[in-house]
C-alpha cells in the first residue's frame, strides 16, 4: 500500500464555484478543475508530492483523520 492510500481523497462538484473540487483535508485544502477524472488523477499526484516534501524535510506525516462514511446496517 502506498502512503497516500491512507488519506481519504475525493472530487465533488461545487455549485458555488461551478468547478469540481479535489479534496484531501488531512494534507491539503484542495485543488479545482473542469474534468473530474483528470482532477482526481492530479489530486493523487499532488498528494504524492506533499508526502515527498514532508519526507524530504524530515517531518512526520499527519495522522489520517478523515474517513469515508461506513455503511450502517
């Protein structure tokens, strides 16, 4: 498993901004774009870059806190 797989990330439409927003609150505030599939790919690249930067600086990665909702039975 890649380190970035520990962090929840998603893309959603913003009516207010009229663009798609890519989010990973544990690591970055987000990015935006017009194509949700391309945006998710870019989001993953940004997350990998952020993790690499943390490691290059010798900083600990934040503990993943944001989790997707679990199905309630």
